[in-house]
């Protein structure tokens, strides 16, 4: 077992990326692509690791469906309904289903199991799933690499204009603070006006008409104007 401790750290990184690619999904190749961009891993090695990891994981699910598909459908009713739909699709289009194992979002576990339960020929599933895993891994590894490059470009621009961006951020905070204070002052003025009206009404010194009294006075005024 001592030879395991002598393996290079990058090899462990590739093994880890391949092992977790079926769990973390797109995060594994994207993270590996970003690590390749900063020079910590190799771009091609990341894509190969993810391809092998997802292909082997899919083959494990295929054999699980081939051996225990009926038991899974009876043991997990909620999974069974989704599994039945996937099984119907696989039986109509076995080759397309094998190719779609990595691109069928939400069915990446169910579809390989359904392929096994439908007894899709091993060579057909092996080829279709291999093409799917390789193309999917390459695509998202490149996405991770491009993300790293875009982040570098953005950070370079930020460093060039950091003084301008800092002043703009301070100014934006001032504008937001002014708008907040103005809105609070408007609410306070409305509350003070309402409080003053209530005091006038209670004191009787400056009688304030209620809404109903104001409407009645307006009706009487309009009636007098019409008579004249």
C-alpha cells in the first residue's frame, strides 16, 4: 500500500475528478478546465478523466438495471414511474437513448438503468455512452477553461480601472442613501401631517372637516351654484 502514497498529487487530482464526475455533474469538468487554465492540471487529462469516470459510472448503472431493474421499480414507487417512462423511450430508440445518457438532464441515473433493464445490447450501449461521455466531457472542460480565461480578462480590466470603479461605487452608495432618506422624509411628512390634523380635530381650535362632511359641503356648494 505504500506505493499509493508515492503517486503524484496531480494523478490523485485526475482520479478524484473522474470519481466525482457522476455526483457533481458539470462542476467536475468545469472545475477541471479552470484548474487547467491556471496551469495546475492538464486540459486533455481532465477531459479524459471525466470521460472515463462518467463512462464507468454509467456502465455500473447499466448493469444495475440489467440485473435488478424490476426490483428497483417495485422497491421505489416514485422512481418506478419515471423509470417506466424512460424504459418506454429506450425500447423505441435504444441507440439514441444510449447516446443521450450524459445530455438527458434529470435522467442521468434513470436512463442508464433503463437501458440495462431494456436489455440494450452491451456493444450498442458501450459505443453510444462512450461517444456521449467523451463529447460531454470535452464540451464542459472547454467551458471551464474559457471561464478561467474570461475571469483573467475581467480582472485585468478591473485592475486598470479600479480607481474609477471605486469612485463610481462610492457615488452609487451616496445616491442610494439619498433616495432612502428622501423616501423616509416623505413618509415622515405624511405622518406629521396626519398627526397635526388629528390634533386640530381633537382641540377644536381649527376644526377639520371629515371626509363625509367635506363631501356634503361640496354637494351643497354645487347645488347653490346650479340654482344661481
